[in-house]
C-alpha cells in the first residue's frame, strides 16, 4: 500500500503549484468546488427528480381525467365545454384532432429528466399510444394521445411538468460561490503580500544588496514577528560588520605607523649594514596587512550596480598578454549583470590571477541565463589535489609552504574570492579541468 501512495504523493507534488499564493487558492477553491458539486448532485438526483416526478404525475392525472370525461359522458360536438374547463380549471390547452397517425418519435434529448417520468406516467395511467415534445426553448410541452377515432392534443406549461426553479438555485449557488471566492482572494492577497515582501528582503540581503526601503513588518502576528526578527538580524550583522571595519581601520593605522617608523630607521641607517632582508620583511608584512584588511572588509560598503563582463575579460586578456599567458573568453547571454562592481571584479581577477601564476593557458566561460550567472575558469596548470580543495579557501593557507610569500602571495586570494561570492548569494567550487589543470566555477544569482 505504501508504494502506490508514495507514487501518488510524488505525482501530486510534481503537479502542485510551488508558490504559497497558488497553493492557498487551491486550499480555498477545492473544498468550495467539492461542496458545490455534492450539493448539486444531491439536488439533481433527489430533489429535482422527486419534484419532477410528482409534477408529471399530476399533469398526466389531469389528462387522464379529461380522457375519462370524454369516454364516459356525452360531449357537445366541438368539445367546447371540456376545452373551457381544461383551460380554466386545469391550465391545460386541449384540442381534438382528426385520427391521423402520430408523428414519428423525435431524437431523445441529452438531458431527458423530463421525458422519462412524463412518458412513464402516461404509460402507467393512460396506457395508449402517445407522442410528446419537450425539446426546444418553448415554455410549453406538447402531448398527443391516440384515442378511438381522434387524437387528443394537450399543451401544458413546462413549469407544470417539472421543477422550474432549478436554474435559479444553480445560479444562486454559483454566484454566491464566485462572490465568496473573490472576497477570499482579496483577503488572501493581503495576507500573502507581507510574506512575499519578507522573502524578497531576505533574498536581497542574502545577495549583498540593499533591503527595499519600504519594507516593514506587516500582516498576521506570526509574519510580523518573522519580519521583526529579520530586521533585528540584519541590523546586528550590519553593526558587526561596521564594528569590524572600524576596528580594522584603527589596527591598520597603528600598524602602518610602526612600519613607516621601521622604514625611516632603515633609511637612516643607510649602507652601514645590510638591510635588504629587513626591508623585504617589512614589504611582506605590509602586503599581508593589506590583504588581511581587504579580506575582512570584503567590499561590504559598496552599493550594487551594473557590471559589464566583456570589459572585465578584455582587461584580463591584456594582463595575460603582459604575463605571456594564453587567455580565451566567451559569454552566453547578457554581458551586463547587477552586482557590486569592485568586489565582483576582484573575485574574478583573484581566480584568473591564480591561474596565471601556475598555468600557461586560461579559458573563461560565462553563462548568464535563467536568473543565474555561472563563470567557469579552466587552466592547464598543476591543479589542486582533491583532498585539498576545501582547505585552499581558508585564510592564509598556502599549498607550498616552502615558497616565499612574495612568490605565492599571502594565502588570502581564494578566501577573499569565496567571501565575495557568498556575499552575493553564490558559491565557488573547484574541480579537475578538461585542460588538465584546475577548474573553478563561480555561480551567483544575477
């Protein structure tokens, strides 16, 4: 039993709407449609059929009485009194026709709820050849009954033979359902809108973009609490970033002052001693300091703007030419994206520069479609072992500890790149390149 149920659940989940608004509409509409269908079915099957049966019985009983009068009591030649009594007392318009054959049976109507009980009652009460016509938009029902030497034709109002208030009931049911549905949709939209705004604000903040200025907690109490919690969380993160940046700015100022003093003291010493090693250490310290500050800031204060990938790739190609490296690039989709320009430029430049350092040829492919930007960087270098691909994103981590810092950098390039990618709501993955080296894939929403 669990197998078919799981298959049905998967099929239902596949075809069900994914958005909350659409699912909420189904929750409202489905029970209402089911209830209306059940009521309509019960009414059609029970009430309408029962009332129609009784009305048909009454009409046929009146016609049967007229036939008994015609057979039992002598009548005037033109049946004027009987016609008058039928019209005034029974609301039936009758006439006596010559004994011509009855018309051929017409096509059976698709909706034969009137024909069946009326025909059954004529057969039951009168039991003579007859012909009825209930088809058409006329308000009258024609009945012809074969008698001895004559044909009785009867015109009865359609409302006499079956329940005529059915259409009114169905119209009221449908109309009231539509009105209630419209009211429910209006209220539902007002309840869903704050959730959509909260989702948009969280998504924007997750991508490193500014939160919409008109965002504030609205809607039901639970949604307001979620919105207020998001605002508090955002303010706490922004305050933490601001405090970190302020602290690091002070640290940077103090350390730069000390490094400047070192340089000044070395300059005063002149050529009395060999100061080349000390000057190199100072340069290394300054390089590490600048790299660490850039990593800590991560360009968080930069606003989102339009960035052109073609210009970036042209700049990287020129850099590759100067370094005598092969560089190829291609773009599928729009070249312009919405990111923090300086930060994103640094992200791609760090990855490409890393490839330039260890490879001879670099190929960059950008794919901007379906709301996502994917940039693949392949090179023919030595690559990175699979077990070390997560470690290289850690700050100050270098694969070759024997390399001097000037040659291999400070170990912050990939860490800064990953930090920038995640601040845009994306990520960086490393894999083996078809060119034999390393493949870096940057994927962010754009």
